[in-house]
């Protein structure tokens, strides 16, 4: 991607103007819709409100450092997580976007250097709400025992996640033809998730990257569980098309709370 530019462009173009060029000519042609939705969210809520009116040439390391300090003191803008501090992971993503946008500007001779290269992102001792939570082997066995007694079909997706490590979108992308219950194996070659432009529709997409396309072994215990599920839903095109994609994670939280199980997130 080559953005038309002159040596004088950095004197007139603002960050907001260039971020729109970056989004249109670089991000959208190379990224999936969910990633673009995340980029747009960070641009609208964090980057453009702070840097939007700055000329690209005026964005200095000290201005970026002050922005990072602001992020560390800020709370999330998601309406369901009000008053929660931004996590270290969120700050890294926002800063990573800024660095990428300015790098593209540098590569296209719009600015003479990327000021982010002179800024150190120090988050080592910053509280990280997104740290990994996990069960001990004993807690896992107890959870599986309780899960098998559950009546909701959601239990099959949870067991699938626990015993394969697949992402939610990968699990929902599985068809019966992708799983072999005789050899206890499955093939991941696509994902299925909510359409960011229409939350009432599911869309099938390619895997996150080439390494995500893979064949994995599954334990015999999971094969037994899925055989029971197959009896009820063998006519499904997608194995879990009868499960609601959005409400699953909320159900998992409630199920843990109801049964006195230590809280972990679906993707933990």
C-alpha cells in the first residue's frame, strides 16, 4: 500500500484524517470484520479524541507518553463494564494501533520517523484484569462431574471448549463432517461468529491464520458425550447451531456461580 504523499503533507494532515486513510486502504483490505470493528472502536473512543486534531508532524514522544498515562488512569468505555480500569491488554492494543498507524505514515514518507519508537510501554507492574485464570486438576474434575449433570445443551459446548482448547468461533464453525468420532479427531478449517453488521446473523469466515487450520485429537470421553448430542442434532449443518452464540459465556458465568465453582472465563 502506497499513500500519495509529499514532504509537506505532514504539515497539513491531521491524525484523524490519516487514520481514515489507514483504515480504508490498509486495515480493511487485510483484516476480518471483527478486527475492523475493534479498530473502529479504539479510533472513535481513544485515539481520535486524543490525537485527532494533531498534525502528524506534531505528535511527539512526550505527547504519546502522556496519552499512555491517561490510559492507565482511565476506565473502560464498554457500557457493561462501567467503572472498571482499562486492562494492560487493552492499553497494549490501543498503543499498538497508534504505533502501526504512525509506522505506515513513516513508511510512506509522510513523517520522518515514528515517534512511538522512542516511547517505552511500561506495564509490568500495572494491574492486569485479563490475566489467565485456571482450575487445578481437582477443580477441573469436579466441574466436569457437575457439568455432566446439567440439563442445558450449553454443557456440550463448554465440555468441548475444556477438552479441545478451541476458540468459541472455531467451535461454532464445526460441522459434523469435521469430526470423526471413530478416530477421535476433528479438523478445524473455518470459524463462525456474529456478523458485526447484523447481530441477528451468523457468518462463516476463514480461520484467524494458516496455523489455525489444524487437525487435533480429542479424548474418548468427549467422543462419548458428542455421540449423545449427535442423536438429538444429527440433522444440524453446524454441530452447535442450536446454541446461542452470545448468551453462552453469560450462561457459563451463571453456571459456575450457581454450583460454587471458581470463576474462569470461557477462553481461559
